[in-house]
C-alpha cells in the first residue's frame, strides 16, 4: 500500500495536492481522542454548541475566495459557480443549527400523577462521515453539523480528489473554539476505511457516494450493531406535461442536467416529454445546450468544466457510443466544443433522442453531461417509465396543474418529488432515497433522529 496519495487536477492534469495517508497510530489516536472528548462536548448546552458551529461557518466563509479556486482546481467546477456551494453549505448549516433546540428537547408526558416520564435524545457517540468529491462541502454539512449539534464527535474521511475541504473545515472549527478532538479528519484508502468502520469507537457511519461504495459500507457494518446512513446514486427523471411553460421549463432542465458537468446524485438524467410539446421542447433544449462554453474552469466565461475523473468521462462516452449503436440519435455536434489542447477529462454535453430503456444511458447512472429524452403520450405512460429504474432519489414534473403534480407524485417511487424544480436540496425537507439511491435520512428535523439515541426516563414517586 502506498503511504501517500496525489490529487491530480482535472483542469490541466498536474498534481495539485499531495498528502500522506493517516497511519495506524494516527487512526488510533484520533479515535481515542474522539471518544475521550465526546462526553465533555455533549455536556455543553445546545446554545453553546450552536455558537461554536455558527462561528465555524463564518470562519469558513471568510476564506471563500481561496476555497472557490480550490474547488475548481480539485474537481473541475467552473469558478463562476463555486460560490453556490459555500452559500448552500451556510444555508444548510444554519438551518440545522436553528432547529436543534426544538428537535433535541425532551419529549415529556404529564398524564400520570406520581410519575415523571420523558424521552431524552442522546448522542450516539462518534460519527464517521465519509464525504465524496462532487460537492465536498455541501455533502459534508448534511451529517457533520447535525452530528455536532446533537453532541457527537465526528471523524471525517474526505475524498482524495478533494482533500483540502477537510483541512478547511478543521481550521474553521479550530478557529471557532471547538474542543480539540470533537471534529477530526483522516486520509484513508478503501482498506483502512473498511477497517475503521469496524472499530468499537464508531457508533454511526454517514456515507455519501456510489452504490458500490454503499454496498461495501453495508457489508462492513454487518455484525457491528451500529447505525448507518447511505446517500447513494440516482437516475433522476423529469416529466414535461402538455401544459408546461416551456420558456421556464427548458432552461431549468438544461441546468438540472448539465450543472457541475452532470456530476450530481440528483442531476436530471432522463426526460419524458408529452408528445404534444415534444418537438418544441427538443428544439429549445438543443438550442440552449449549444450555448454552453466548455473549457478551463478558472476562466469566468466557462460554463461547463472538465469531469473530475477520467474514468467517469470514459464511462459516459461508452454509454453514448452504445446507445448510438443501438439506434439513439445524438443531437449535439461535439466538434464545436472541443479544442485541441483539452484533455480527455473535458466532455462535451450531449442530448440523445430515439432512446429506450434497453439502453444503459436510460438505466444506469451516468454522472456526466448527457441526457436521454423520450416522447410519451400520457401521465400513465410517464409514471411507468419514471418508475422503471433501480434508483429513486428525486423526480420532477413540469406543469401548471398542482393537483396533477400531487396525483402523479403519489405514484412515483422517489425520495423527493418536485414540481417545476429539480437538482435542489431544501434543508427543511428530508433528504432520502428509495431502492439503490440509499438508506436513511439527512437534514430536516428527521435528520436528527439517526444521529441520536432515544433514552426513556420512568421515575415513580414512593409517596
């Protein structure tokens, strides 16, 4: 096993970060410290914990200009869009901090004279947070802030593609006065990650990543009697009804498909369009896609950056090639996007017509800038196709009829149902998935439930 790793920037292929993996001694020291300090942290009242967490958010944002550039260099998102991740980080963090007092207060019962009865929400202990590269701050905040607010200690494993996010978070918490050991990070390979999950100190695993990675975590957890939350992949569908306002729908769906080069678990990856508006929709959609500027993400004119990893770009290319061989029609001329100096991390946007569900591009997660579009003739047809998937993270309908949206949404197998919106996460709502999209829930009031353990108090007076 190598004792260090390199983060190769998708921007130009150079080594942007090089770090040593955490040693066995680093790991044991971190866990011992987390266990030791966690109860001290738990004893602070919620408002004290809230003040530290708020200060940490402010400290992180104070460095946002540098952090924005780091995001672009590490994973390729255009610089003009990186501010949104930090704004979203702050929004989610503040929401979960603000609701903590109400959510974590005791549940009391006063209906039996001579008895004092209540349920207390206690922290689970040490939370192990495994964070991906595609939104390294947005995905981290989902578990880390509520875990800390609930009184847990947190050990974070960042992706080796975006290691600097862990260092930035650590520095922000340190500046905010978080007791040493309450939040720590470790650089781990897959073997060390699996071994850490099995350590007795770990009481909950929060994982965001691929289905394959989630299966590995689930296997590692077996027999350990600890909780876990899995935020996995998606193949999120959108349905454009006959009454959709195309001037509103098209730009929102184009953004939902191609933002972050499609590297989002809740990106729109398949679209079903009612036959009465299909041709008009396609014309407007392709026109807008052709306006994207593929290039250096540090250039403020760039709207589509490179994919973070070459194997991800090659997977999307393979899906497109297989679909075309099976009869799909590509609508975007790649030559207008390519420049001779671009590496293979740079992938042109693509729209595929004449697709069907026998094709990988309509069944398997793409995680890239491609979408398949199919014509449908009814709501019933659309629902059947939307549900024909092994994923169930988010889905959307585009319509002016809210009642129809509610009726269709009740039939679609998904964790979040949108009307006239997509590729968005509201911290007030439960973030959860069905099927291969995951297990458990983050954010919202419900998100605190898996990060705490209910403890019942049943006190009887002898008089």
